[in-house]
C-alpha cells in the first residue's frame, strides 16, 4: 500500500515537472514570437517611411522640371491632396549628425501625432514664411517612435535641414534649454530671424528640451 502511494506521488511530481517544462517552453516561444513580430513591425514602418520619403523627393524633382506656373499649381494641388488623404509628406526633416531623416505630415493629417511620428505643431509657420518658426515635437526614450532620442547629442552650430516646396532650408543650432514639462513649452527666439524649433522630453525627468535653429541666409 505504501509503495503504491509512493508511486502515485512520484507520478504526480513527474507530471507537474513536465507541465512546468512545457509551460516554460511555451512562454519562451511566445516571448520570441513577440520579439520577432515587433522587429518586423518596426522594419515595415521603416520601409514605409523610406518609400514615402522617396516619393516626396521624386515629386519635388518632377515639379522642378516643369514651368514655374505649372510647378506652383502642382505643388499646391499635391499639398492639398496630401492633407486630405493623410498619406504623403509635406516636408522632410534631416539632421545628418544623428542620422535622422523623417517625413512631416500636414497639421490636419491623422498621422500628425507625436505618438506616431514627429508632430508639426499648430503654432508653426511654414519654412517659407519670413521670420516664422517651424515647430516640431517628438518623443525621446527607447520606443520605436522615439525619433528625437538623439537630439541630446547636438551641439551649438550643428545643422538641420527642412525640405519643403522644392526648397532646401538649412538651419544652424543657436540655442538649447530646458523647461518644465507642463504641456506647453516656452519658445524663446528673436523676432527677426526665421527659425526651426525642435521639442522633446528629457530622459527620466519631468522636463523638456527646446532646440532653436536659425535659418542660414545665403
């Protein structure tokens, strides 16, 4: 009787051990699956981004090859179409030092969202507005949408470029400062310069960093 109970107990322990091993294996497989899915999701986002940027620059080239009147008409039509479809970029931001090249959607686009992309703020002026301020916000940190994670590496004098309506605007970093994260960032710039302003959060602190770039005038 004792031996029978002992065998039953051993069988139960063996069954539990096997279940634990199977459960652990399933958790490992699920974990690997999540990592693989995340990789392909982010890879597809990068590929889509690259394709849209290529389309943006191809359209710019097509416009440049037409007459000025047709180019103006096409450009306006294209920007309106981009806003309505929420598909195409209206501008591209490039910062060579941190290997950043990212498309910008129109203000009215559903994709103009800081949780999805770099966000064009409502208070912005477009780059062709004299003494205006083109204002962009983006996440830092480690997420797939942390497009501004390397802004902290920038130093005064570093350059950024905005491609907009067949023009390339070069800006140089003239100031950077921190502000408390309150939902609104104080932007300090001279009223007589055309500027590019980039805003992001400071890692692990309740603060934001504001980067002010001045347009380089030839």
